[in-house]
């Protein structure tokens, strides 16, 4: 590895897009709700997840599940060997039962990999059984591997924070904690919270030993990778400990034409953002530096399977997984900087596992992805209830690679790579997020000199642990104050309400604003000094800033109301404000310039109808900030969405 002038910083592997097969519903209408077909002809599949309906005999019998698959193989003629025109023999197909997933589905493995056509044919046949609720391939997801800082960087450029811990490289590199425009306001949050008493599960590649990380829960974590070709072990099976043994690949290992890659140490880097030891005269700082990181390995060589990831989510949040000792360090928040192409569907293993985790009170934070595409086409970022995180750079602008869309909850520092957050040009130190690494190219190595093991990355993988760390701060501060524990939905609302307004007009919707850790902790504690400057005289009440045309989902209130705002520029026409979805009964009050009264008595416009669907349309709006109050007109409302849009 090439040493750098001031740090000898090791950079991570070259960025990878989320390279998983695109998946769509089958063409047959009668099977469309049960059968997820594969559309990528370049991929082959040998693992399938089958969910049987409750009450069926197969639900409790692995032998019956396997027999049904073997019967399906016979019905579609894959049980016979065939010979191609060039003389190549395709062997007869058989199957083996692997295990039952925590959510009750069954994992089956075929004796060889199937082509797109073969896989779709077999799954359609399995889905034709009335007892089957759903069948899908066991997809391979990937770390959102982000962009490495080039070896030419590493020389300090500036120290943007006036309040800083004594970590060696904090002032010169960690703009993301303190910069007033694109940073997360972590340095001020340290005055009131540090994550004490909180366990954070990092579901990723695992973690490596590092002198600047608390790895005391490394042995308490777990390696959920079952397939030996993915784990790198000699045999199949899961093992105790959340340690990263490397995820390097050789050429063509992950498919024809794929390049060789060094190990990424992705989980170590993510864990560093969340909880790197702070004010210890060493290296970098972490956000919730007194929280405990529970590492869980699900990503190895070429990625990680749905079945392993979903079981890991269950286990991290306190659920039982057959064959694995129950988790004794249940996480209050899960961080997942991983994903793949596909819309999260109700029958997906991750969907069900995430709903279970949320029901147990564990918040789930997920990277939006680095494909500069709508997050609705990526999983698990599009799963309901997750905190989906986009990435911004130091100027507050959406990072050019970041996914976007109405499903984004908020943005956080992920690094813009190039000067002024441009999409090309000169790469700069402040274009990256700097944190712990390992120097091994394949297996981990542990040099005596710890300053070698730091590096820069940019991506939504880096934005995500910023939000995770802030959630750990919130949970720890609320616990220390003796206040009732917050639900995941309440935590999401706090993050959205306290987010700092974007300093620029974003080219795509990326949530409610930029993470403000200080404001979020204050809001959770009921303090008044926790909001960003959203304009207007509202008696200290801080509105949630709406993004033009961006649907803000997951809004809930047990009593009272929530205040929103949107800035309408000069020349705009047809301001359209709506609430929709969810449950309960709401009233909507709108006022130009200042917030309407709690009862809407001074509102310029009102919409009061039964249910949650309210609408106000203003043909010729003023050039000002409009304030929207959504009130619980009959007790409570939950999981509604709020939208404000105008022309042009």
C-alpha cells in the first residue's frame, strides 16, 4: 500500500454499484402475488426461499417442503440430464433442504445453478401449489461500497471546527461532524449525549480489531453467512463472533467479467463512524463513541444472501433464529449500509424481519444506495419503516451518486468526492468521510503502528452511520434523563423535525433536510434549542421543512399537531398541499408567513374532512414561507404522508 504524506492512509476498494439482478413479478397474473421471477439473463441461481401458508402441513415439515420441490423439478422436466448441440451435458437437477428462516420461510438449494429461464420455470411450478404463499430466489445483496479516497490525498487542508476532541486527525479531516453547512452538528451534540448505555448492531462485513475502536462485543456478535463460498470457510455453517475475515474476490469469482477486488473492511469503517473512540489522542472520532457496537457479518465474498441478512435482523433485534444462540446484547438501533436492486415487497424476508425489529422497538437505518436512481427500486432502503439515508457533501448539495426520491427520510454527510461537491473535477480531502480501516489486502493484518489504519470513503454507506450514531445519542440521552423509551416511529419523526433545511435547492428530493444531531437530541429531550433556522416567527415551534414534490411519509401524532413549512418562490403557481394514507383523523390548517394557531382559528386555508385525506390548493400563492399544521382532530393519527408541490 502506498503511504501518504501525513497519515499513511489506506483507501478502500474501488466503488461498486449495487450489482444484483433486477427482479420483477412473474408474467402470469394468477401467480403474480406469489412468484418473484428473475429478469437478468447473466445471473444464475441455486438458492430459493419458499413461504408456505400458515396451517399447511409443509409449514412444519422440512421433508414435505423438499419433496414438493423435487416433485416440481420433475414436472418441469429438470430431473433429466440433457445434451446440447455441442455435446455438453447438463446434469439432472436435484435439491436439498438448507434451513428454516426465522420468519418461517424455507431455504432450498438446487444441485447446480439454474439459468434465468430454468429458475423462472421452476419457481412458477412451485408457486402453482395452492399451499405456497410466496417463492423467490435467495438474492445476493452487496455492501454499498462507496468511493475510495485516492492515494494523493491525506495532506491536511483546514480545521473547520472551533470545538473539537483531541483525536489526532479530527480537525483536519472530520468536517462532517462540525461544518455548519453540510455537516451533522455532532460536535455540539457531544455536550449532551454520547450513546452511553446503547447497543448498535452493524450488519455488514463484520469488524476487525483496531486500536481506535471498542471491539469488546466482537465475540458476542455472529457470522450469519452459511454458504462457505461466501464466508470463505472450508465448510458451510454459521459461527460465533462478528469478525471480518475478508471479502476479497478473484477475477470472475462473482460472475463472468467481474474484476478482482481487495477486501473492503467495510464494516470496520462504518463502525468507526458510529463509535470510534473519541478524545483519546488517537486517530479519528466517532459520533456515539460510548455506545457498544455489536458486529454481525452477513457480507462476504461477492456479497450476502437475503436469507442470511433477514435472519441477522431478527437476531439483532431480539428474535430467535434456529441454530443460533439467542442474542444477549439486543440492539436499540440497526445500521445496514447494504442493498440491491428491487422494490421491497411484503413477502420479502427483509421486509418481514424489519417489521419484526420495529415491533420490538429497534430502529432500522439503511443506506439509500449509490446509483443516482430512485430509492423505490432498491431494497431494503424501500422497506416501510426504515430510516432511509441519502448523502450530501460539504456544501449541503446532494452527492452526485446518491439515490433519491420520496422514500428518503433525510440526508447526512456522505462526501461529495470532488471540490464544491461537483460530479467531476479535483478530488479533495473534504470530499470524503475519514475513519478506521485495516491494511490487509485479503485477510486482516494488525500492524504495530495504528496510524496506518485510517482511510477515506464517500457514499451513502458513510451517511447511514451518521444517522445511526445520532439515533444512539437520542436513545442514550432519553434513557439517562429517565424519560419513556421512544418508538422507532417517534425517533424517525424527531430526526425529520430536527433536520436542518438544505442550504441549496436540491436537484432531486432527498428527505426532510440534513441530519442535525444536536437539534435531534434536544428535541428528544424536550428542549427548545434544537431546531434549524426555518424562518418565520413561530413562538419557538420548529416546523418540519418539506421538499417540493417530495412525499414525507411515516408521520404520526398521539395528540396535538405537527407543523410543516415550505418556501414558495416568486412566480410559483398552484400550491398543492395534501395529507394522505395512514390511519386516524386529521385536520389541516395553512397560513402564509407564520404558523397557524393550534385550532386553526387564524388559518388562511383549512381542510377538515373525515379520515386522513386533506387538501388545500392555492392558485396564486405568495412568495413566502407557508406553514402547514396537521392536527389530530380525534385523538391520534399514524403513518400518514404529507406532500407540498407547486408549479413550475
